[in-house]
C-alpha cells in the first residue's frame, strides 16, 4: 500500500508541476516585452524628454532675448541725441566739420551705460560698442548721420546675446 500511495503522490506532484510550468509559460508568452516594443517605448520616452526640455530651453532663450532687447531700446534714443548735437556742431563750425570726438558735443557719461559705450567718428558716424556687462563684448552698431542708416557688426553672430536689426527699426 505504501508504494501505491507513494505513486499517487508522485503522479499528483508531477501533474501539479506540469500545471505550474504550463501556467508560467502562458504568462511569459502573453505578457513579455519584445525588443521592438522596448525600442518603441525608449523612442517615445526620448521624444517626450526632448520636447519638454527643448520647450523650456526655448522659453529661457526668449526671456533672455527680451531682456537684451529692452536694454538696447533704452539706449537707442542716444543715437539721435548724439546725431542732433553733431549736426548742431557742424552747422556752427566755420568749416562745416563734424566734431572730432564725442567729448566735444556731450559728456560721455550721459549716454554711456555699463553695457554700451558710445563714440563719435569725425566722418559723421555714431558708434555704440557692447561691453562685457552686455554679455558679449565687441558688437558694434554704427549710425551714419548723413545717410540716416544703421549697420550692425557682430564678430560672432552665432553666440548670444546679439543685437537684431528689427530692434532698431521698430
């Protein structure tokens, strides 16, 4: 009898083991991720990551550009102030010459700021040059009084901050 009971136990254990392995196999087949699904998940996560952080970066760049534009707009009237003073100087000069430098027509501290420095050339041009406080040194905006035109010279236009032409002609 013990052999019969032992055989029944072995058969029952074997049947239970087969059921468990069948259930595990069914679960693996029904719920497994393949390499294609995993790649799709990674691509979607990457696109979302790039979109969210890209948008934040664009918003920050836009904010910095607005700050830079406001700084420039505050000194833009200085071109006309210097221009008008230079025209008045030229009109009163016996030889009709332009002033030799900015100091002849106005105290530079009245037009210069920490970010922008103005100068005057004897050929009748007003030059504003950016300083380190602006964020990039050496950007020049030149106003030709005779022609009434502006010119922007940026030694490295790919590096921000920059001065845009549409800020001048608003």
